[in-house]
C-alpha cells in the first residue's frame, strides 16, 4: 500500500503545474472555474408514492435527497432529472456525474441495497470502482442507515432514464482510479466515523442541525478551506477540519464564514430568508453556486430543520489559522491582493455587492475620503458582505493596511486623491436619544437597559469594536444599525460608546 501512496503524492506534484496553468479549465465547455456545476435549477420529477409504509419511506427519501442536493450534480442542463452527465471541473480533470435513476442498464436499478450503501458511504461502487471525492462520500459516510434506505426507496421511485454515463476527462495519470487509494489513506480511511451518533451533551435540535450541516448538507465542501498542493487553486477535496466552516472560495465566489462568529450576528429570520427567499442578511440576492443550492435544495427545508441548523451553527467555534510568528517579514501587499482580494475586487459588484473594482477611480475616491483607519476597520471586521480580513485570516494588521494602500495606489494616482476628510465626531447622545432610547431606556425584549452596570460590564468585555459590529449587522432582535438606516460607521460607534459610557463606571468610551 505504501508504494501507491508515494505514487499518488508524486503524481500530485507533477500534475500540479498543469492544473495551475488552467489546462483543465480549457477542457471544460463553459470555461468555468474549478468546482462549478452550472445553474441547473432542476425540477424534481413527479412520482407515484403508492401507499403504506413504502410511500412514507419514499416521501422521507425525497426530502433527504433534496437536503443533500443530489439533483444539483446529477442533472445536466436541460437534461432529465438524476440522469447524470453534468461536468465538474477539478484541478485534475473533468468529472461527469453518473446516472442514478433506476434504469437497469445505465443507472443504479440493478444495484442491491448493500451496494448502494457501500457506494454512498465508502465511495466504492460495484466492481470495486473507486469514486473521486467530487462525490461527497467523505461526508455521506455518516448518513444513518434508515435514511440511506429511504433515499434508495425514493431513487427507485423516480422515472428510469436510459442514458450511458459520460467518460471523465482526467489529466494523466488521474484516470487510474486505483490512485484514489492514496487520497483515501491521507484523508478518509483513518478518519471515517460511520453512521452519525448523537452527542449526549446537546439536545435533539442541536444534533439534528449538526447532522444536516455536516452530513447531508455537506456544507464543509464549500464553506471550509481545503488541503491543497502548491497553491489553493489545486485543492485536494478534503476539508481542513480545524477551520470548520470558517469560509472559503468556490468557483470564484466567497462561501462565507458560517461559524458562530457570523451566525450570532443575524436572527433566525435572516438565516431562514437565505434558504426560503434567497436573500443575503445584508439584503442582496444570493448569487453564484449558493443560488443553485437554494433553488435545488435549501428552499425545501422545514422551519424546524432551519432552526436546528441555526442552533448548531451558533455553537461552532471559529478556528482560524494562527498568526505568523514574530520576526517574520510582512508579506508583499501585491501577493496578498492576488491571492485573497482579486477574486472579488477584480470583478467588482458582480461577485460581492459593493466590492469596489481595483482601478475604479470614482469608487476608490469615495473610500479614500473615508480614511485609512475606517477602511482598515471594515477589512478587519468584514462588513457589508466582505469576509473578515478579506479571508486572509493569518494576515497581520500591518499587512492588511499595506494591501489596502496597494489597492488604493492601483486605483487613484496620488496627485488626484485630494485630502482625506476627518469628519466631526458624531454626537452619540443625540443618536441614542433619537434611535436607541425607545428600547434601551426600558426593559424591552432583550435590549440591555441603559445604566445597568451588571449587564453592560459583561457586554464591555466583548470590546467596543465587537459591539459596534453587532450593532451594525443587528443581532438578537436588534435591527441593523440600531434602526438608524442612514447612520455611518462612526455614528453607530458613537452611539455604542455613549451607551457604554453611561453604563460602565470609571471608563470614558467617548475617547475610543
């Protein structure tokens, strides 16, 4: 087995250069980036559920298949549902999804239940055919026994489609499936856990959420950084577990941090609207691969399951990469921009609403007038759809500041910048009286009462910046910006400072 492992590592290194030069993408008919599966927006087929226990099993299976978004990968554009044929570009070639309808010749109709379970859980199809990890068996390994049988019951009930599977287009030598043994040794065989087991330390709602997020929904596949070779463009399809759900990129789109760091800044209603309405917490429409996931999958989630996922995500810690050791030289701002920022700021509003395109002089003039301190604060905390630290979690404050300056230099010639303005310090008391007093001067809902030292001493431990960030987004029933829709960052911060100043003794937050 060892020689297979070393051949696998050697092949990775040799093939990496070809993948880095985008030779794989050129094979893809639509020229889409790695992982892109197209906006199928597929429709589920009408089926006959029958009666009795079998009908109940089929209905349960249908719901589980929807939550797993099987149709998203197993249906090509304008194709029959679940008949396969959709190409996914990976660093190592194009992988086409197989036909999973009950057709006896070209689908999975002839498979036994045991063969089906082994394929889904282990990634090993009949006749010892090793599947590529583009199929998420890494996560499906933990699907419960009855759920797998229900899924099979549903797939047996959908219309059979006779359609031969397309041949994958892999870079040599990755067409040799036995090389998957090397990947499995590294990432799967010694880590698989089998069917999901509930954590007795949490309630049933939390456990249901953990099951949906980590197993059926395989959210890690987009929202967690992957192990890679040479560069992040050559992802290996296995998540870095300690950075669970801390955010990553997929097909040029940012899949945001969905740990408690983000989830605790939005309400259940905002979270639900992502699924049911395709609306971001900031108000803009969901775009990119997530738009497809919402259409094919998440819109069908029940209210109780949405609440379960929300409850689980509220507890997920943010495991960011460690900061560089002291003494390291700051990374080149150009290098940081190319690796972390270019994917959004090279295309402007098409990727993340409000992301100013580098080179757009008008947009950057507005930012320049705001001043470096405010731009750095936005970057560090991730506001208005921008990921925290622009996804460069190991970047220092100095490196981020240099990168912002680099982007500014690329957008506005120094002689055309004009002066940065220093806005007059906003009146926090006036803003409080106009927008905040209605809740904070009386025990309304969960709003902490102005002057309640016990409550505000605990809140002060989070720090002024974190409280300002929470206020900006709106959390725990508080509307975004505390209801002051036209307030800028400085005004929101001034109001929070006033609340702290009036409630925490012996500190002057107005000076912060």
